[in-house]
C-alpha cells in the first residue's frame, strides 16, 4: 500500500526547488517499489492528495507504465486566445509494476493528483476505485488587481489522450465506493480498501466463531457490569445468530432472543417505517404544512416558515430539545411523579407530570404555553425550518402525533397493521401505558454510591420518540426486511416502495456527513440508529451493500463512564462478528 497525500514535498530541504523535489521523489519511490515488487497487488491511495507538481505525478505513473501512453494534453487560455498545446508522455518502463493496482480517489483528489489518476487509468492493470475527483486540474494564474489585491484563476485546460476534459466534473472511477464515511471512522476501516482487498482475494474482516464471540461478550458484560444484553446478527442477507446474555430482572430470569427491551430512540426506526407506509398509502403528505392539522399553534419566535413532516423526520424542523423542559416529561408509571426529581434528588421538575401529549406540545410550542422558551427553537441561532438538521426528540414525537391527526388512527394501530403484524413481531409494541408482558428491567448506577440499582418503571409524555418495546428476534426480522426492500425470503411482507423511501435520503444538510431517511441515519450504504435513555443503550445497524447487520439491545447505563465505554467495546465486537461471522 502506498499513500500519497501530495505530489510536491519529498525533500527534507525547506526551500527545495521543483527539480530537487522530483529527484527526492524518485529516490524514495525507487526504494518503496523495490520493496513491493513481489506483492500480489497494490493499493495506491490518493484520496486526500492535495496536488503538487505534474512532473512528479508523471514520474509516479512511470513506475506502473507497461506501455507508452499520452498522459495529458495541456493548453493555457491567454488574452490572445488558446495557447500552444503541450503534450506529456509517459514512456514504457521495462521494470514497471504490472500486478493489479487499485487507485483510490475521492472528491478531495485535486490538481496533480488528478493528472496522476488520468494517466494511470490508461493502464489495463490499474483499477480506479472510490469517488469522482475534484475536477480542478488547472494550475492557478495569479495576478494583482489595481487595489493591491491578489487573485488566482484557473486558466488551463487539461485533456486526456481521448481529448476529454475533466474540469468541474472530475475523473469518475471505474468502481464506485465511498471514500470516507462516519462509519469508516467509527470502525477504523474504509470500504474502498475492503473492495480492493476483496478483488485481490484477501481477507477483509477478522473472523469470529460463535464460541469466541460469546466468550468475549461475556467478559465485556462483566467488565461493564451490564445486567442484560441481547444480540441479533445478519450476515450475507440471513439471520444467522440470536442470543441473550445475563438476567432480565431481580428474579434472575435469563435473557433470551425473545426478551423484550425498551428501545429508546431506536423506536424512531419503527416510527419511520410506519410513516413511510402511511405516506405510500396516501394517508399523509411529507411536504404539506402541518399547522392546519394541529389543535395548537407553533410559534417560532422569528420565523413563520411552514413546518412539514419532511422537516420532522429529518430533524430539520427548527424544533429543539430544551432539556430543562424535555427531561421533565419523564414520569413514574405508578403515580406520574417526576423521574428526574427522583434521579437528581431535587425538585426542578413538577412533582406530578401531566402525561397528556397534546397539552405538552401546546405548552412547549405555543407562545402562551407554560414551557415556551426561545431555547425550544433553532431560531436562537438564526435558523429557520429546513436550514439545518439538529436532532430533536420533541420533533420526532410531533411527527407521530401528526400521523395520528392526519390519518385519524392511532400510532400503535397503524404500526401493528403495516409493520408489526406483517413481520410477525409479536413481542413489539408502543408502551404508552404499562406493558402487560414482562420487559427487561432498566438499570443504572447511583451517582452518590456508584452502586447498580434497578430503575423504577417509567414512561415519557412524548412516547413516540422512544417508548417502543421489542426483542432482538423481532427487530432482526425488521432489519432483515429493511435490507431486502421489504422481503423475507421470497415473500414481500412490507411495501417495497415504502422501505425504499424509508431508507432514501430525504434531506442532505451541507454541514454534516450523515444524511437522513425517515429518521434513519444514512451514511453512504450504511444505515443505523442508536438509542439512549435511563438504563437503556441500544444500536441497530446494517450495511446494505454487504447485507450484514446487527441488533444490539442492553440495559447499560449511558451516563456511567465505565458502562458507556464497555458498550462501545461491545458494539465493536458485535460489528466484527456480523462482518466476520463463522459457524
């Protein structure tokens, strides 16, 4: 593997000339290529190449030149018109590296890096992988304006041997793969590398047997003092593993794949699926102003721009979670007393919480409401609906309420008909009231003593943002159907278009790598959602291209450092098992 982040700085001398830099590049590459000459193949990574000297780009290309090629035609634009065309050749190198080469590019590959890509793609043993390059090949012509300002303009046209120019469009690789993604950094691996290694018939993931996985997981469970864990694994498009670890309650009931966990924000994936089906059936419209559907007003302090369901499902409505208010919506199911007052040992929230969701929204969103503050809206940052995606539990819960208002049906009944029943998710429900069937008890560590204790059963006013209950077995079915566009085996159990829309980008905020479907996080071909609440820490994830994925449900305490760190390690282990599952 060779990584070239520039084609300019190879000499140790600070003021080295271009000729000295070229000589230094030749000296270094001679050594590197001598060491790599007997390899089965090579990855040449120029994804982050910031350009440099064309001469060095052509020198690099020569190490792979098994034939003479016209590398580039270069022509400057001058005040008199087009300048004299200049042609650059790369001559055949009898010692060229001729085993497969995988050239990795991205939108950050620029200038001389693009000249290198343009040249190398002419050799049959070089395969380009990744994303289109920047499309900025020209050198910069700088000049001074009368007021003393300096300005630089692109004034050259680069064409390949076939006469094609790539300014603005960039050089499109033969094999499209994501160059960088949030998932790649989380997992410390890149899909373009995996693709190249697979083409070379090399292992890309660590394999784990069931015994190895379970031994490692049980050790981590003990380390983090996490009472209850359940895992579902999808590998190569099939559910291959489901199991539970630990105990579900103080009576010592074993955790199984059928054990029911609170989902926290993983609930939003089920809300998204229900909304996608309702939209497909014409019961709701994503881009319709929601105001006429509400029995209260939404009084954004500085904007009267309409809010739509599309805004709500992509967290771009401008409605924020004001935690001073939102956390006071949690209550004990037995007597509706404040959970936060109990946990924090203070009286910052009302002693008794009103569980009526429409009244909560009116108090939170309407100017006359008791919980109405500027901090409830992104307008405090000068933003209007649609300007930015900022995660909002209140906005998600409002989407569930809008669905009920527009369809004149309850969210539980709609989810049951369109998602739960078709997938035989018999252990899944929206826990508005206290569920009748047993649920894994939520647990936390006392801030005062550090001791693990069982949390009392609690709910929240905004139930549709995080109060679903399900099992690993049920959610694995849901994830499997999502991977296969609504199919389980040969049977179309969910509406195909609804699933496609659910996992299609509905809003692309410019300021973040992640995009959003119907609440799902979409990162290239990876889909995911996490869930965090008091005594709840969950994750659902899938790689749509490889058709691998996992469901991880726990009652870990996200607000305890050791528990949260251990959950991160467990998630990494589960991800490794999903990618490298071995019977």
